[in-house]
């Protein structure tokens, strides 16, 4: 079964084995897989990694890994910085100055625990679904390219490079629900910048430059890394049904200018993973039914 094909692969695969794309499928070490698992998101909101925080939530994190493995799951999506509450380190002007000396070791400890359970981990760098008192830090990175570059130079690359050979690292999600920063109803002759189809959605605009530059930075230090974006709704990631894919390769390059390292995980010629769903809001469908639906309808994974 595709669902459980990761069992044994993380321990048997060579150090260069990574999750990769072939056509519209995800593969690992030559095997097609379906990502099945959970959005754990956090144990201690914005305080799970760095400053020795992982030790406080380790038991919960590793119990979840064990539970997912016992149900033949193979992946987890978890949040990292969120809005910059505890990581990375910022100065008073909104520039990133570095990371604390335990962030890498905390993340590595989690990845190695995941490896023991044959689970792939996807770190979601930021979150725009809600705002907190630290939102100004994330917003600064989105609107000021100098601040964004400081994050890339002093945090993102120093995080991605030493972790690139961790077998349990599935990939990087640039930001969860970036549409929380989009301004809906904006008219433009360039479809990539037109948000009229989002009028009335209450969703705002996050710069594709923000996504493009981070993806390019990760790819520069780890060319084989998988990168994605946790889109809020199909209204922003498809060119059908009267909508427009704001995260297509073309639009990301148009916004960010990083030609050689662009990406989009939300086109019909690439894999698509259902990033969030739950039974409570599932139109009276059970979790089992929704997993089966995603598995049989051509998706490359689903996280509840």
C-alpha cells in the first residue's frame, strides 16, 4: 500500500534519499507514497523549538509520532516560528540577527525521533491565519525586503543547511494560510496580482516575493529540498472555476524574481496534499471517509 510504504524506508535508505516529485506523484527512495498523518501544529504555541523548549513538549511530540506510526501514518506538519514570538532573534528595528544556540539541536532531536518512527516532518515556517502581539515581526519580513533578507541570511539558511541530511525531514512549508495577509478585491491587469476573485472573502495578501525568496534560499543550500505553501483555499491555487493560481511558478517568479529556484505545489501538473481537514467540520463525513476520498481522488496526501 502507498499509505504505509515509508515503513522501513527511513532506516534503510541511503543518506541522500529524499522525498521527491515524479509527475503528479510524491516518491521516496523510488517508491510512490501517499502522505498520511497529522497537523500537530504545536504543543506549546510558538515555544516548541529553540531555547531548550523541545524538552518541555518532547513527551507529547513523541507520543504523537508513536500513535501515527501505529496507525500506519507517515508524516506530520508542525509550526516553527509562527509570527516570531520566540524564534528567530530580532533587533528593535525588525531585522533578524540570528538564532539561539539550541534551535538546531531541538529540531534535530525531533527529526531523529521521527526517524525512529518512520515519520516525515514538514516544518511550517510562519503562520498568517491568526495575528498576535508579535505579528509586527512577521509583517516586517513581508513588506521590507531588507528585513526578509536578514531572516534568510541569519536564520533560514543557517537552519536549512545543517538539517538537510536528516532523513526524516520531509520538506518546508513557507507559511500557513498566507492569504491572511492578502488585500482582497485588488484589480490588476496582471493576473498574478489581481485579487478581485477574493472579494468578500475577508482574506488579505501575503507577498509571493516572501514565499519565492524563502523557497529560493532553501533550494540554494539544499537543492533537493521539498518546498510548499499552505494555501487557505482553492480560490488562490487553481486556474479553474473562475479563480487564479497566485502561487504558480510564473506568479512566484513574477513577484520575487528568483528565476532558478521558483516553485509551486498547487498546479495540476504537480502533487497536491490536503493540508488540513477534520471530522467536526467535515459535512458529516468521518475522518476515515475523508482519508479514503483523498487517497482515491488523486491527491498525494492528507493531514488531519
